[in-house]
C-alpha cells in the first residue's frame, strides 16, 4: 500500500491550497464590503465559524483513510485468495465485482477510497493478465514440446525404415552373389565334365585308332602301289600310307617298317 502515500499527500496539499484561496477571497470581501449583523452576530464571525468547522473535519484525514484501508483490506485479501485458488478463472470475475465501501462525510476520504479501489482493480487486472499470459505460454511450450516429440518419432521411424531397406538390399545382394557363385561353380563343373568326357572320347578314339593300325615290313620287289592294293584294294591307299608315315614320295626300301592305318 505504499503506492497510496503520494496520492494522499497530493490530495491533502490540494485541499490546503483550496482552503487558503477561499480564506483569502473571504478576507478580501470582508475588507471591500461593510460588515453586516445577522441575529446579533456579524457576517465575519459566521464565516469564521464555518471555516473552523471545515478545518476540524479535515484535521484527521489519516484516521479516515486508515479506517477505509482496514475495511477494504479483508475484501482485497479474499479477492486475491479466491483468485489464486483452483478454478480462479471462473471466480476472479465475481471477486473483482466487490462493492466499494466509503464515507460520505468527506470528499477527500471518498477520493482516496476510489484511488485505492482503482489501484486494487488495476493490480487484479494485471495479475489476471499475467496469469493468462503464463497459461498461454505454458500451452505454447507444451504444444512445441509435443510437436518436437512427434518430429523425433517420425525421424526415428524414417531412420528405422531406411535401415530396414538397406539391410534388405544387403541381404538381396548377398543372396544374388551366392546365386552367381553357385551358377559359376555349376558352369565350371559342367565345363570340367564336358572336358573330361571330350578327353575320354579322344582317348577312346586314340585307343581305337591304335587298335586299327598294323605295321608292314617292306620285302623285296614290293612297291607302294602293291602294298596299297594289298591293304586297300585301291590306289587311294598310297596317300594314306604316305600320310601315316610322313613320306614325301612313293620310294620305299627293303626292310622299312610302314604304318598301315585301317578304316
């Protein structure tokens, strides 16, 4: 309540100035006008008595202000108490509409009470606005927190999906690599098998060819023509004999061993 002191001092000084001006005006009027007698008393004495009464009324404004303060203090306390209770948003409007109590005997006291009530109302209004701001701020913070949590969850979900995709791609690549290796191994095995079969066939052919070859020792008076006719019954046998023995001509000599391939 220290905020009320400047207003009270200002109100008291203002009243004092007003009284001084009134006294100076009345004194000037007393000098300018002749004194009148009313019911055995002069006009000057009547006005002096009125001023003294007004002074007596304004001698104790502090007491009246204190009385007004102690009257309004419980009301303000209850208002603040109910304002900060749970559900204060619904009770604050009712608490703010309390009835102002004052004295009608003095204008200064009424003005002081009005100032106190205005200040209390202003403080309650500010407190209410502050509470609403804090509530809105908390709601905003809660909303931002929930939004951040939602974004974090979405981010984690995306990362999880990305990891699953990468893991799946790795597994597929590994599976494909294994299939390629298996296929390469199967092809290699097939080639080796074919080569073995081919080699086997060649060996078999060689074996068969070895079995169909005879060796002829040239005797006296034998010629290449006679040997060819003996084994092939045709002159075409001459070329076969020459090819099998790597001969360049038809000349042969006695005792020479010739290889005779048979079809």
